């Protein structure tokens, strides 16, 4: 049985385009997630692609509701009893851009951490058992081209999550939630180093400024050459995941494959 891929969420933006790209460039089964409209999401993901839509299954997951994550993981355990998770993109993200401390809203800040930080953390909790262990065979096959030889867990971070790179301030909750993503990624990678050796790594990714609903407020102030389509960002992130290698584990990488220091 072939290993599988996880993209969460996949209903729009970067997650949507990552799923479409992986459908086109790999032959592996893909588990994608959405909060609602599962069949419609699957239809949109496969639209215009000459692929076997049986490879794609869309499961209901709301990363702020742990029971939905647990349910999706249980389904995967039943569907993939004897294979491993080879590639996971954990992409949940919301943004409330506070410019000053007076603009911090408790409910918005809490929602930011629940989505951006606890979301990936709970996905790690429930899906880490699917990652290969030291004894797992990862023998390459002709049906797995375009993928790294080892399993990769990729959490979506952001350049603004870097403390050393913070020269402008503001965005208190978003910056903090993404800095926390870098920390949980590092800790998770240490765990994988102990349980999986070089057969599974965790990294964090920065996609650049992508033309999605999350960044819409800032499109006008971003240079055109620095405002990316979700399709371009997905293409670049897949290439980064393929190119980082085991030596790049536990760190944050941008869309160009350059490290972002903590």
C-alpha cells in the first residue's frame, strides 16, 4: 500500500493549491480537510485536472475542535492500516493585525492562538503516529516521484514569527502565534529524531505574501513582484520541502529555500 499525504485545511488559498499540485505531481492518496462542503471542496480540487479523483478524500476537520481532528485520524487509521504518512502540510491561519497594544482584543487573540498554534499542535498529537518509525521501510518506488525520500511534516509559519527579524513591531497576536509555531516545530522534530531517526523530519515554512483572503488588506502596500499567487506559493513550497533534506530539519524555511532565523 502506498503512503499518504495530508493537507489541512485545503478548501482555499495555499492549502487548496498545494493539494491540486500534489494531485498533479504525485501518485499518492491524499487526505485533504475542510470545515464544511466536503463534496464541493473535492469537486473544486479536482476540477480541470486529469487525475484519478479516487486518490483524494476530503474529511471534516475544524482545527479549533479537537474531536474533528481525532475523528479524521481514526478514519485514516482504518483506511491506511499498514502504511505511513509521508508528507503533511499543516496550514491553518487567521490574522488580526493589531498596530498598538490598545487594539488587542482578547477574543481575537485567543482565536488566533487556537487556530495558528494549537491547531498544528493538535494535528501533531493525532497524526504523528502515522509518521514512519526507525524500523519503517521507505524503499522508493516508481510511483513516488517528486517527493523527498524521507517523510516531512511541514507547519505553516511566517517571517513575522521570527523574533530576531522583528524590526517593525505590531501584529502582537499573529507574530506570537507564529513564533510559537516555530517552537512546536522544533520540539516535534526533536521527538521525531528520537522515534524516526532520519526517516521523518519536521520543518516550518514561510510562503511569502500570498494573494489570499488572509493578506487582502495588504495587497495594495506590497510590491507587485512580492505578492504571490497561491499557485506559485504552492509550487515553491513543494520544491522547498523536496530540497531541504534531513540536515535542514527543525528549522523555518522561506519560499526561496532560505532559512529564517528564530
